[in-house]
C-alpha cells in the first residue's frame, strides 16, 4: 500500500488523500482549501491527479473542507463510486448545492464590478450529477468497494454522519489494514454518539488539528455561555456568533435550549441567520439515530432539540438585513464559520464597533481568515475592503470545538501502538503536527510521519 496526501498536508483544510492498493487508487475526501482568497482559488482549481484515474472514493464527512471539491472532480471526468454514510450523503446534497450557488453569486458580483475572475469552480448541475455516484453505507456494515478491498464506517462523533474508515485489503496474498480517522470528534459532546476507538491497524492516517492543546472541559460549556449571554444582555448588546452551518450551529442552539429550560439565561431572541443552517437542521431531524442518549432524553422531555421559545430561523435576505435595525439584545448565529463568506460578514461589519456587543468565536479559525484576525483581537479589521474598529468584546469558547483535543488524539493514536508499522499525520498547522508527532513517538508508536503534499509514503 502507498499513500499520497495532496491536501491538508502541513495545513488544516483541503483534505485529499490517495491510497494505492493492488494497482487500484482509492481517494479519501476531496475538500476545499480555505485561506487567503487568491491562494485558495488557485489551489482549488489545480487538480493534483487525473480524476478518471480514481477507482473508488471514500468520503469521511460533509464539511466543505472535506467534500467541497467533489463536484469539480465529477465535472473533470471522475466516474467512480463515492462511499459515504446516509447522513453524509444527505448533508452533501444541500451543502454542495449551497457552495455552487455562492460561487455563482460571487462570479456575478465580480463581473459586475469589472474584476477578472475565471468563473465558479462548479455549478448546481455538477452537484446534481455527482450525487448520482453516491453509495450510502450505514455504520458498522462491511462493504467491498473494489476487488479484495473492504471498508467499514465507524462513528467519528465529529459531525452528523462523520466516519472513521477501517479498510481491509489483500495484497500479494497478505492481509493489510488501514484506518483513516477523518476528523475525530470529542467524547461527551452534545448531540452525537462518542467517537469509535479502533483496536489497531497496520497503518493509520489521522488528523492533528489540536495536536498541541486541549480544550476547556466540556462541563464548563454551559456555564461559560450563560455568563457571556447574561453579561452582554445586561449591557444592552448583541451576541454575534460566526458558526459553521453543519454541527456547530445545531450544538449552540441545543445548549441555548438547555440553558433556557434551566432558567440560566434571560429570555433573549435567537436568530439563526442562514438558509443553509435551516436546511441542515432539517437533515438532523431525519437522522436522530445518530444522537446520543442524553439528547434522546431531552427530546422525550422537551421536544425538538433545535427549537427554543424565542428562536427564528431566517432564510430570506430581507429579514437578514432587518436584523441590522434591531437595537435590543439578541443572539445572532450566522453562517460563515471562519468569517470569510456568508451573512456573518455583514453582521460583524454592523456590530464590531459597538463595545456593548460580543463576538463569540466557537470554532477553529484558520490562518489568514477574518475569524483569525478577530481571535487575535486586531484593533482594526477589514471587511469588504473597508476598515472597521474592533471595539466589540471578543470571547472564545473552544469547548464547542467538534475536534478531539490533544489528549483525545493521543488516546486515539495509542490504539495503534502495538500494531501500526506507520502513522501519518495530516490536518494541522506546524506546531500541532510536531507536538502530536512527538507525543505519539513517546507513547511507543514506531514510525510517525508528517505528510508532505504530493510525496508518496510506503505503508
């Protein structure tokens, strides 16, 4: 077996990995790179291999940095099957279509401004066509994807439908096993079942996003959010929350519902300003089998976990714009987790200069994004080409992160201590990768490598 990482190698986003076995090529993920606009566009347009050379594809989950370029792959000649969980396929149907529509609107806006732009990476028709290539595979079901190569999906606990892939192959008469972690979730998080822990494999490809740090304890999540909401409410401000439409928004709403039910926060209007988030939430309601026991109990007791007494899901642009004229305290959860795209940019622009307001960051912010500059508390930030003073309070809650922290990553890696001939690390910035590499080596893993983009690794 031979592995080549074409994306998320010494970077966090843009997952693309090819495993060669028995002369066949299996693609794991094909995600969008996110960062500086010009750099991202150039990277995302450059296909690192011929799409028709791929014999099968395995998609770990629906986050755009893992799935966002799949329609482009189809547009350029990919004709193999795509294996994913049912929830991942359902989420891709709406998230990839949303991505295509955003690209079309961006292209139209740039053309109107007379700026040079090649055009969208793909269009809605490309999304519809690639969805026909999906094969839905439930958790714990072993399926042959090419001759003598079998995969089994196990719950990764990261987002709805996310999977850790266990691959078994017979090569040269020898049985070999390989694990692709995808993004590993955290134990005891709201909503989802805890991530599966493997019992070993010959080789593992694993993420390293938080390889150099742990999150605050999950137990502090509700207390911290209650303090932030209450303090901002009493000074008459708004809480602006940039959030990914998949998982993070649903988790935030779920925790707000729990706090409201326990009378730990004021009765404050909540606006989820994102058509995509509203659609994704409907997919969550279809896949309650992915929920943990605590969430199931809440549903029995209090009904829909994504509905509070003061919540409104906003789809229409006109209603989104009207939020700017509201002056009373409220919570606005808007699409655009790293603040680079979506309605969140407008809400930050309109609220960042008022010290009564709070910008609450609840997810990882990649380098060179607006979200990262807010986390760094830059005194001035640029939005739509205009500079604004960052006077609003900035709060960061890493306890909402859907990624395993350092300790959980080490625990996952230790599962391969006695079996893996080689471990390969991806999906991390340099400090995180090196820290996890050192920790896993100390734990006894034999050969821990940091993947280099485009460089083949013998497994």
